[in-house]
């Protein structure tokens, strides 16, 4: 995946999050004190945004990292449960 593709997909994801909240571009932009054009360019064109702005957006939507976007909540596992699951699989195969 190229950097442009990454930001394109990330922008689309944030657009879906915004729409799920029922917010307009202007409302979202006001919440983090940026021009609505910046949000629009990010969402529709995948324009690269700074780490600071990305962090603002993550916090706005109650997310701690982009991993929260990439991995649905139902698919998240703690390391402990992953290792327990792996141990069980090994035990069953013996």
C-alpha cells in the first residue's frame, strides 16, 4: 500500500465515522479548530495530515490509535488471550 492509498483509506474511514455521528464537515472542523476544507480534502482526496491533526481526530472519535480503526472491536484480543488461544491450539494438536 502506498502512502497515498493509506491516507485515502484513512480519510474515507474518518468520513464514515463523522457521518455515523451525524456531523457535517463544518461541525467536525469546529470541534478541532481547523478549516472545514482541510477535513474535506483529507476525507475525499486522502490529503496527508499531520500527526497532531490525526491525533486530534482520533481523540474526537474516542479512539486511542489508528489500530482502533483498523481492527474492529470484536476482533481485538489481548496478548494474554492470544497466547492462551495459541497454547490451546498446540495442546489440541498433540
